[in-house]
């Protein structure tokens, strides 16, 4: 098994989610926003992105572009998003439509190259924690081989407690450290949101990094900054101190 930990960034984290469309990119970009403010060389990686549009002869994915906009280091897209797929569907299906195979070994190689060029890396998963990437491997296998501390994004909507606890168990089963979790309001009309957060806090043995409310009306850049204002990443392993506090 190839292990990305043989050449790690000085600090890096894997962003997992309880499902798709629950705010992983928002939280990952908020992390990059906060990292950039500390003054470190930060970069984002979206290893697999399904759903792309052609603009000016270049394929773009909105999530990957958002991460790139918040990073303080500009790096080649073929490294930050090695598998950029056209159809917005399950990654292994989207890849098959293009006669491609998502290879975890190639993702790990790209990660190692990024780690040489950045002090801090935020790696965003795709969908939930057990999304198939090819016939043998899924995103949990990718996370395990990266070996990074995991930040779990819990989308607050009906059923989130069950989804969160199953994902927490899956992360532990892979021998990974759950370094923190974020409550992100996926459903603005969810009943008893605070009670759900309290129930999760009593069951998840990792720090709650913050609760992000629903903020649909804001443009992407402002939305990222607003989300970051609700979060505190300082408890994460390897999180850098602000530049003014370093000796």
C-alpha cells in the first residue's frame, strides 16, 4: 500500500462529510481562508470533482475553483484536482463515462507533490465517507492512505444524528483520528437544530469547531469569510499560530 505520510505537508487535514451537498466545500474554503490569515503557504486539494463546465477552453468545477480562490499558493489544477470529471454524478460512474479510472495511487502522488510546495493542505473528500472511486476503492480508502486527521462536516437536517454517528464509526474503523467536527445548517427549516447539536456533542468525542448558520444570499467569497467567522480551528493538530505570535 502506498502511504502519503512518507512525505507529508507540515500540516494537513482531510475534510469528510456525512453526505453530499452538506457544506464540505464551504468548510474547507473557510479553513483555507483562516489559514491564509495566519500567513502560512496554504493550498486546497479536491482530488475528485464530478461536475465540470468548459470556460475559455478550460474545464472548471465550482468547488475546486472556490478552494483555489482561498488558497494562498496557486498550484496546477492537474495536482489540486487530478480527477476532474464532467458529469455531476457518482465519481466512478462519471469516470466510466469518460473511459477513465480513478486511481488512488495517482491522487497520493499528487498530494505528495503539493505537500512539497505548501505549508498547510486542506484535502476535501467527495460526497460522503464511503463513496466508490473505482471497482475496489472508495473515499474511505483514500482517507486511510492519506492518513490525515479528519474534520467531519455534519449537515444539519433530519436524520443527521444517525448519519453522523455512522460516519464517526467508519472513520474510527479506518484507524483515523477524528480531529474535530462542524455543524453546518443544510436545512434552514430544520426543527430543534440546537438540540440536535447538543445530542451530537455528547456522542462525538472530538471538539465541535463551530456551527455555521444558513447564509444563502451571500456571494461565494463573502460566504466563505462569513462561515470562517463562526469557526475556530485552533484545536486542530498542526494548526499554525498567527504570524504575529510566532517567535
